C-alpha cells in the first residue's frame, strides 16, 4: 500500500498563491459536490478542489503534488459510471470547469483543438454551425477530457468509432509536471510510438489532458430510421448479428428490452410497444440507397420473427427516439427513486452477443434481481442495469454475484469487462482475468510515468 | 553508443540446439538475402539468420539474446521502404517465413488469428472464399508481422483505416523473453492501457509479434470507379480537398502525376492520358447511390477544371487500374534501372495537401531532380520518388537537401515525417522536430521494455 500525504496548510497557501483564492476550495459543500459521480460507488471527499485555467498551472500543481506525494484526481463533468473521478485517497481534485474553450477550430481540416473541460454536447452545438460534429457520444453531457480519459463511446460508434479513434493529438501534463504534446494533425502516421492511444483510456492515471485535437466529421442530412419489435430478446439479438453480418453498415443499432421500453414510455410520449426492440438507423448515401438498406433490414427482421417493423420514422420522432435512448440511464434512475443502480458494460465479439445477453438475463432471473437490458448491440456492447436497495444486504450479495458472473462470462467469451465506461473502481477485480501477464506491463508503464503513484490512485489496478 | 556482442560459436550451438541445424544459417548467401530491403539504404549483413516456428522459440532466443546483449531484428517479407528490418548492428535476424499460418478464422466474428510471417495478399486470397478481407493494403505483398510493426496502410485506408485501426489483439514476445497477450476479441473496450496500439507501429523495437488477431470486413460487390484528368497537379489536389470536404466518403482517392502515369502506360495496356490524374472509387450502397456519388464527383472535378472524366469503369479495367497503382513503385524502379530510389512519405492535414504537393514539386524543380509524385491523396499522404545515380555525389547532395526540406515542411504544416512507411533509418533525424518533448517519453518506454536495447537497434531514435 502506498502512503500519501494529506494536503496541509502550506500546500493550501501554495495553491492559493498559484491560482488565486477564489479557485481553491476546502469548504464542505464544494468537497461534497466533488465526492460522488453518477456511479453506485460510495463517495470520497477530497482535501481540496482546485480549478486550473491553463496547462502551466496544472504543471506547477503536479510538480508540487509529486514532490509532496499528494494524490491528484482530475474531474470533468462527474458523469462517470465507474467512480473514475473519485478521490479515493483524498488529496487534490482538479476540476476543469474553467478550461472549457474551443482553442482553434479548423473546419477546413475537419479538426478542432479544445480544452478538457468543454462538454461535448456544447461543443457539437457550436460545430453544427459549420456542418460538423464530433461523433463519439456517451449519453450524458461529458467533458472532452473525461471522454478522452475514458475512451468513451456511444450509439454512433458502430459507424464512426469511439473516442480513441477520433483523437489526433494531445497536450498532456505528466505526473512529474512536464508538459508534452504528442500525436499529429495528419490523419495518418507511422512515426514513433503511439502515445496518444496510450493516454486515451488511461483514466487520468498516466497524465492529465490539458488540450485535445479531435477529428470531426460532416453532418449527414439524409437518414433513415426504423423500429423493430420482437417477442423475445433472443430473436432481437439474432437479428443484430445478421444485420452486422450482412455488411449493411448501420449508423446505429441499439437493443432495448421490454423493461427499458416501459420506462421510456412512462417518461415520453413515444408510445412504443413494450417488447424487445431494436432502434436502427442509416445515414448518408442517396434516398434510394437508404430505402434499399431499410428493405434489407426489414427482410432480416422478418426472417428472425419480428412482430413489428416501423420504418420511415420522421425527423422529429427520430430525434425523440435517440433522446430517449440517450437518457435511458437517467429515466431508469428516475423510475427507481432511492434505489442504487449498478450498470454492467460488457462487450463481446458480435458472434457471441446473443449468448452474452442470454447469460446476463438468466443471471438476473437466477438471483431474482430487477434488471434493465439495453446496449450498443451492433458493437457487441451490453448494458444491464441492476436496481436495488442498498439497505438490503441480501440484495447486495445477489447483485455482486450476478455482476461477477456476467462480467467473468464476457471475458471467457473473449470479451472485455468494460466496453466504454472504463475500469474505475468497479472493474479492477476483473483486470487480472482479462489481461493476464500484460497487466504487469501496464503496471510498469504506470510506474514509469508516475513513480510516486499520485495520479488518480485507486483506479484500474487491483 | 551501446555496445553489443557479436554472435559467437557458443551462441550458434545454442540456436542450433534450440531450433535445429536447418533453421540456422550463417552462409554468405543467406546473410546477403537478409541484408537489404526495398529501400535506398545501404545493406547490413547480420551474423546469423534464424527461422523460428513458434512464440516459445522466439521467447527462448530473446532470453539468450537479452542476456548476451546480442541485437535481434525481425524480418518479414523484406518489402520495407525505410530499412526497418536491416540488422544495422548485426546480430540475429529472425525470419518469420516459417510462421505463416492462419491459426484460427472466425468468419462469424469477422476475425482471424494469424502468425506474423503470413503475407497479406495470400491471406486475403483465403479470406475471399468467406466473403471477407483485411482492408489495409500496402502495395507490396508484405507480411502481417511487418504491417503491424510498421502500421502499414494503403489505398483502402481512407475508408477502412490503417493497420492500427484493424488489429484487435497481439501475442508479443518482449525483449526479455516474456510472452504476453494483449487486447481483446471484442470490437470495443475501455479496459486498461492500450498496449496493442503501442506495439503497432513500434517497428519491432518494443517486442516481437508472434500472433495477431485482425478485424476483417465483408467484400462489397458493388463499386464504381472513375478516372479524372487535370492540366495541373494543383487542380487535381484542389479537387481532392473538395471531394473530402463534400463528405462523399470514397473508398479510394489516389493522385498520380504525369511522370507516374507515363511509367504505368509503358508497362501496361491502360493507355491513360499522360497528365495529372485522380483514381476515384466508391463501394457498397445501392447502384443508384453509387451513380449519384459519381455524378457529384464529376461536378466537383468540373468546377476544378478537369479536362477529362471517365466513369463507369468496368471490373477488369478497374482491377488493372489498382494493380497498376499498387505496382507504381515497382514500375518506376523497373523504368530506372541502376538508379537508387528514395521515397518520401509525408502526410499532412487534408486542408494542407495542395500546399504540400506544391512545395514538394517546387523542391524537385529547384534541385533539378527526377521525381515521381503520387499518393493516397484522400488521406493527405504524399509519395514522391526521387531517382538518381548513387555514383554521382552531387545528386546525393541535392536529393538529401530536397528530402530534408520536403519532410521538414510537412512537419511545419502540422504533418508527419511518415504516413505509412515507418521511421526506420531514414526518418530518424526528423523525430526531434516532429515529436519534441514526447520523444523523450518514447525513449523511456523503449528503455522500460528493452533495457539492453537489443531489439532492432538503430531504428526510430536519432
């Protein structure tokens, strides 16, 4: 076990002198606001919250923290689902709220340089005026820094890739205070080691992102959307597999079980059939091509006993549909007041997706748990929300057993413990099973970058 | 300067005992066969060539080499254009010719596990029987190991990404002999550090790839192709920029200048107009969609003063076209017997492509050099072959100056020294300019993985 130092009066004086009194907070309310994210993990109060305004400030804070062996945990929007920004070992939380600028938009190069505290939905609103957007889209309004640290992805990943695939360049402050810029503005390179991809998804344990260059894509005006209903989840997941196998290339392919649909219906006016459902979308190409794609999808759905297929969804309804899908987590939360939600986030090869979903549903039946199944089916990504009362120790036992069995099963199918939410706190125990000997290599890299282990301690490694 | 040990008699006895006499060669002819790749760099004879048959053998060889401080250089097909597999510091060359199997094809998951010595064209021939292919396609019939080590890409990269984007999992022997497996069979993951992307493009300096899991895509039967001609290269590159900006999403977009076309005409029956030309292709979608895309491209070409546009190219002619493009390097070589070819491989943001090509052409004019300009224009990737006589010291001086100016200019435009050929020997001198402080981080990672510096020494780092 590492030993860290708490933030003392001298440290506070240093911090206040560096960034000014008003950007250093030790008041209980500020600490509490930074003690919990959206996850089911218990809260941790940091010693102090600091709002840096530049990479240089971050560098000086890191130098001090490195020398003093004080933990530093970066904080974006607090929308993490795995405790990633929680100050497990106390110390300093760096809140990037005040580093939220677009530094440079080069629309002609399909690129933007942004600060880490910028929220992606806010950014995309600005970019839309130029006909562009950043494709990775987690449901919540996360910051770019958080998305990069976590390799976030979402419903558009099936077409455009996740965050990792859309970051070209990073400015990073290392745990010892050096500032480096890595990557290239070119869209391809074989020059040197790929440090960009190493930092993406490292959950703020290797360095702090202070600027990111993102690859943008043009907004496609033409689209087609469809909703397909099935009697069983198995029919739906088999359909997913066949759509992917057909090479049709949808822009989104989402699975929602009857429980999730029921919640969406309660909170929206969509009036969806409360049975297992796929949301499917195509974008770009000619009208006729979009229609042809939809026809082929309808044929595949029919072969797999779909009992409803509604296509040609209008723009407004389509937007409401995706809005509802994006808010699924929020809606389920609202529908289960007072209950704790654990969210499973496995991803498996597409050929194993039916098997994975079936296993997960059997597990919640076996442990008599309230569960909601949905996910980015086209990527083999399964979300399963388990809701229950934390005051019921028996529920916690059953929940943890189900979680353990489901995640382990994903790994045994050649899948991963986390498709897009990150390891954070909750997935640490699966790392040895998933990574084997390569976990030791990851530990050595961590040790190389952060010899005192001060950067976001208590995450990723068991 | 590191000091290495030469391979001695005892080492040879060890190697022969390990893999058998017939897979260890010290004969002059074998050493010569492994002394030169396709690049303009001078040859280096290794001490010994070994043909391993398994990861375990590679592991035992690495352990011995690590202890004895003997350089080890992996060898694929020898098609590198930057000296990447040359034994600059002598020692052992590991030739992967006998590790060329498909270990497991999982067509239903769009994945294949292969050994590093398998050549990608041979692999794709097998995969085509399942309607699948591995998309990255350097011109030459490279091995998968070489492609992974080099992050190779090609004409399809604009649609499918480069090698880095299509590798899911690796088995790697570290310089100290440990065998690790890293990555996942899932198509997305946020679990732990991305070691796969770190090894891809590390040019065999961090570990030796002994198995790779590749992501495959379905062969699209429908396609459309076009050839557009321009009076000036500037008109052609401006067209490239506008096609990319239009969001049309071509499957290939290649630039060839008049000199390159002339060579292709001499060696083929294509009868192309000998003026600056774009090869353009679309795949997938409905017939009508392909036609609509072509019409839009034709409009863009016209606005940019194209003086010829031939679309609806038939399958045979289309195949001959790509064959010719793939063989451009070979054809130019054959057309310049006895001359040495240096190939430039810059990549810049697409908004700077016209500027980059213009600068490069001006440089060869200024230095009165014979040059051929072509490249994966849609990716901002420029190839410029400089041909000349190595017996002419003045040519070498002019060539080196032009090379230096062109590559430096690419970096100053926000681009990279190498889009797809790797750093190898020739691009080392540009690493400090391109990577700044992050080059030190790369060096530290190299030192962490390979404390004795035995793995492919003399590459990447200046």
